[in-house]
């Protein structure tokens, strides 16, 4: 009688769980940590499989984030192996208040990157971690600056509250809509949005006949889980405008539908990140005279005027049914509707300064387009 084969040895690969040896460990136990499979490849060597939340990925934004603890000063290395993507984000390291980018030795045509970790402990992530809790802190700060209350505009797929704030008077007729973080890894867009809203909230009492709806974290589930793109319904939220199959986009739509008569969107700006700084705006053929005047007053001619933050303006005609916030707001309300894209490697202080400057000139530009 043949004996059954032995049970296979348990795999050392455990997605999203701690990976440890006697002297070093990696952990994935915080909001924003990736669900990467981790394997121990030596006493002080680990390998992470950086994978998208569904395959194939919609966008090559391979997010990774973990924290580590190591005893002693011997080097600890982490090898990132990318499935369905290539190394894109320089590793950001943070320990307490200290932060810097780490070097990554990239090979296999970008499919592999090796990082040497500083001794001790820290968090390593594809970009700075700005998690749902950080967005809540931002909202609380905007509330203190402006006196406006924070409210919950809706709930995510996994029932996380989606926080929002309205700056200015509830009956102010012109509404600016600011959206952030539809796409979890796009942190530089979040950095710009934070500075942009800081500037507006600080003078919310001077907004006059303008009010501003701010939703800084539209995809809290995807961000908390370290997704590359989607929400927990496996949907790219920025392809769902018009369809409104997802609770996150529906929440904003329901709020807009409940606006009092006399209040109407006048502008939408949606913050994202990509390879370089740019604004996607309406194509020349589809922008009305007023919309072209707004673009001229706000952005045109300033492409190289903001220190350390050069940008381009990219007119794009609407692709009907594309489901982007940009196209849906433009087509639904006949308003300027822009995607504010910040480069992955954009200089952070320059990004902040530029966002503040652009916020400062926003309402004068709206006024100029109206007159
Ligand atoms: Zn995006």
C-alpha cells in the first residue's frame, strides 16, 4: 500500500502579514500598507511581491508600503518584485520626524528593485503615506481655519466615512468642487490639494458669492488597503462618473442633486498625480468663451512662472462616456472642469507654494471670466 505524499511544507509567503526573522521584521499593519506577499530570503533579507489589487492593473502605479524593525547595525535589504508593473516610485523612508528618499538598485528592466534599509526602524513607502486619518486631520484643520463644520458626504464600499467640508456661505450661488484621491497612490496630488485648500480655508470669510465643496479622500478604502487604482468594488472611481455604480461617486452626486436652487457648480478641479506637472483642460472645440477666459485668467501664461513648478496645459476633448470627473462635470454643468496632475517626483515645497499661489488667483480668475 502506497503511503500518501507528505503534506507540502507551508509556504513562507503570507500576504499582508508580518515577515520576521530573529533580528528583523517587516509589518503591514497600518492604513496605507500594501497587501504585498512577503517572504524571508535570508536572516536580514526579505522579498516583497508588489501586486495590483486586480489583474491586469488599469494603471502602472505600483504602490508598496511597510514598516520594519531591525536589531543591530548589519544591513537589512528588501527586494521589490513587481507583478504587472515596474518600479516607478522612489522609496520614501520615515522614522519619527525624519524623512528622506532611499536609493533603489533597479534591475530586470524595472521588474526588480533592491532597497537597503537604514538601521533601526521606519516606514518605507512608494510615496509619503497620506492615509484616511491624515485626510480627517486636514479636514479638522480646515474647519478650525474657516469655522465651517466637517461633515460626512457618504460612505465607501467598506463603510468608511467620506469626510467633506463646505467653505463659504451655503447659499452662495457659485460652487467650486474640489476632489482628491480617487486614485490611492497619487500622493503628490494630495500634497498639492492640501496646500490649495489651506489657502482657501484661511480666507473662507472673503469668498463672497462663491462656496467650495472639498472632498479630499474619495477612495478611503483603496488608500487604506494600498491599492494601485481601484476602490473595494474593484472599480476605478474616475471611470464611474455618469454611471454612478459606486457609493463613493454616488455620494458626491447625491450632494450635488440636493443643492438649493440658485446654487450651481461653476468649476471642478480633481487632484491627481502622473509623470509630470500638467493640467488636463477642455479641448478648444468644447470650451465656451467664458471657459476659455477662465483658463486664460487662471493658468495660461503661468506655465513657467511658479518657482520650481513648471507645468503644461493639455487640452483634451471629452471622450463621451469615459466616466472621468473632468468630463462629467463639464458635460453636466457646462463649466471648466480640470484635472490637476502633479508629477510623481515634483519638488514638494515647490508643489506646496505653487498650489497656494494657484488657490490665491482662483476666484479672481472666476470673476474675470464672468465679467
Ligand atoms: Zn489619477
